[in-house]
C-alpha cells in the first residue's frame, strides 16, 4: 500500500501546486484502494488479465480486451469501488493511469457514479487513450450521500474491438467547497 501512496503523492504534485495542504493530505483523500489489481470487470465478450508493465506506477496493469461494439458502452466495463463514504457536496477527482494497447488510439467513456440504479452520476468524461501511459481525469460534485461501496468509477469499453491497459486508479474526495477549477484536467 505504501508504494501506491508514494506513487499517488508523486502523481498528484500538480494537484498540490496551488494547495500546499493537499500535498501532505493526499493519501487521506483516497476513498478507494488504488492498486491495478483492484479493478473489477463486468460484461460478456471480454477477456482480462494482470500483466507486468514496468512503465506504469506499481509495475503491473489490468489489461482488458473487448470483442466489439455492444448495445451500450457499459455492456463491458471495468470499475473500482469506494471503500469510504462520499457526502453530498463533496468534490471528487478520478485519476487513472491508462493506455490503449490496440488499436493505436481509442475513446472510452469514464464515469464516477452510484453503483446501482438509478446510477446517479458524480462526473463523466470521454477519455482518449493512446499507446502511451497517461494519467486521465474525471471530476464532479456529489449531489447526494454515498455510503462506502455504493459509488465507484468505471471505464466503459463496449465501444469497439480494443484492448486497454489500466494502472493504478485513484478516487479522491476533496470535501465540500473545493474549486473544481483547481483540479487537473485532461490535455488533448
């Protein structure tokens, strides 16, 4: 766990740039376990496995292959659950190391949301994955309370025949009143 907390601190130096307090407190903001082996997968027509990859923090990745386009993008998805509660008004940041394995560049929806109906969303973003490891972000503000385990983050992969590799995933709770503009954003 300490290895991943150290990786989190390094990865989120950008977040802390405008908030000195955040650098010291970033580990306490995690509401999930960040390791790549904590990803869960849902759907049919997928194959997944853990692979060694020294190019990503933690040294391993969760690799998922989708057989093709599903009726819905979420027909195949990988997700991480919260292990701590999120309160209404809390500002949430999803940060996930990800890359496209095949084909060269792909786009996939990513969401932070309730894990059961009505699947209330906290935040959503379409991510562009390339063959290079990049840290991708989704932000949002919780519109309701979520007890531990009832919210999570997922990437929806039934958008084509493709393989993605996912490294550590961080769901961070910055509490109420945090300015979304101070959080990192994806750079095209």
